[in-house]
C-alpha cells in the first residue's frame, strides 16, 4: 500500500465473510478487489484491510459486540477516519457502527457511487450518478462529519468542510429526482437523435464489454488510435466512447467502449446506466474482454453474463470472447490458455498492451459481421418512392438501375434491416 499523504483520508477496508453463505470467489480475493475500489477513489489512503468472519449478520451492527469492540481499538490506534465495508449495510447498521467506532462508514454501494461520481464526465453520466445516489440516500440520512478533509467533488458520502446535516425528507428527494429525470430526458432525446443519425450510415456497432480493469479501454485505444483514459484501476472508464474503425477488408464499424462491470453492482446503477449502455443493447457484435491472467477470470465472466442478462441484452447477438492480458502469463500458464482458446471458435487471445493477436481479432470481427449481412436484388415500381427513399436513407443500396416499370436495386443489408423494410415502408410489396 502506498504511503499515506497528509491530505488523504485514512481508510480501513473490511470484507465480511458470512459462514455458509453462497459465494462466487474467495474472501481474500474479494478483499483485494475492495481495496482496489478504495484506491480508485482520490483522496483516500488505505491504512489496512482484513477479512472479518462472522457466523451470521447481526441485525443492529452487522458484527457481534466482541468483534465491534476489537475493531474499535484497532481503528482508533491506526487513526482511521473512514471504514469501507465490502457489502451492503442497512441504515441502522451504518448508524450504530459509526457511533461505536466514531468514524464515517461507507458500504460497497456508497463507495462505487462515489467513484462513479468522481469519474463521470458527460452530462448524462453526471445525471445518472446523481439519480442513483439520491435513490441510495432516500433510505438513510447523511450526517455531518466535518473533521474529514474533502479534496475533490463528489456525492458527500465521504464528507468535507462545510457539510451539514441534510435537512431533506423523502418528498424533497423525490422532487429532486423528478427534476433530474426531466433533465435526463432532454439529454437522452439528444443522444437518441445522434443514434438515429448513426443508423442512417449502415456501420455495424461492435461493443466492448467486460469486467472492470479487463483492458477494454487499452484495446479500444489500440484499435482506434484514440486516447481514452486507460489505467490499471477499477472503473477507469465510465462514459461511453465511440469511434469509427476501418477493418483490413475496408469494412467500417463503430467501436464502443463501455463502463466495466463488477460483482454485486448496486441495483441503482444497473438501472441508472441502462441508457448509457444502450450501445450494447443495440450492438451487432459484442466483444467480451476478459483479463485472462486474473485468477478470478471465470467468476468475473459469470458476473458479466449475469449483468448483461439483467440489462436485457439479446442472447441472439453474436459474441466473441477476447482473452486479454496474455503478456502477463508465462510458461505453462500461457501455453494452457493458448491451447484452451485454440479449441474454441469464439475465443481470441490478445495483449492490448503489446498488440499481439489484434490482427486475428479484426479478422474474427469481419467474419462475424459478414454472417449478419447479405446481398439481394430488389425491384420497386415507380410508385414506391417512400420505400426507395428509405433504402437510400439506410445506406444499403449498392447500385440502382431504372427500367421501364420501375427501379432495380442491388442491396447489401442485414436480416434486421430487411425485416424492418417489409414491416414498414415496404409492407405493401411482396418480400
């Protein structure tokens, strides 16, 4: 852990391990991720971290009285100001622990919301975070902790000079949520117009998804030449970024970088960022980027699949797995990964950092997208002006000839575009 600076808030991370509770990963691994989350928030210095094993959660303070007293002494000796608990806390548990330990308490949801608040850059992202934070705050009070120095903007969970007791009841929060929703609707309408404009150009959307810190942004930068923030840090990317990319074959696609997923993602954020992840919902191809060097890569992949299911991602959308960070593996571990990937048609092995495997990845993208489009000739009568205009508007017309009775068009379109045509402007025409 890094040396604590004077300006930093001294934090301590606790991961409660409940006996006999179902879990997808080891407690020590979960604790490491929780520490990484804490480090991702500017202004915090992690002085210590530990797994706390409990038989069952205490309804009033999560831990038993003996453990609470033991931790109180340890936190006091380390001069801890903020305790991060890697799990959900009820308002009663939070209040009682704060009273017992005389420190500010932040649970996993609150911490992730703080990080999102610090990272959101677009207007939509900021509004989404504010709405998620208000939904979270609606059931609990944010009390004054003026002894904590505040070095940045944020949501107010960590505290800072001038912060006072929030004198707002649920009605006030609901009013504020209403105002934010109206602002968000305006932003979303603007983005909908932009998305509609993109649809007029028949560029397939290729969406990068994956667990946070899997290397999506580094891969995005490598493929597009962009300079999206890419750091060895959880949630380095929050706001969606899209770039047009020309593949080796000349095909143009829109590559979309998205926020990384994480286990136990707060339900408020799943709902709040659904609009931000619309590019994933509308993608023609999804690249699931995995940190194949991480010991928990399988559990992370399951978390990603679960969240995509919650978001409503169509199971019919073609997916490729990108086993990234091959450069971190050596010897037998590397050979094993390459052998396993070689047995599957839907897996590519890459190192976004070195560029290894990117040529094969672009070839796989081209092959996957080629399956989604086909060439077809279509004859339209002169009276079908609306249908002809729609086809040109969609950019699917390769060539057009005028005959005695109408137009003959050579098209390259997807099955979805064909269905839309025959359900809409071409509904009166024979398929």
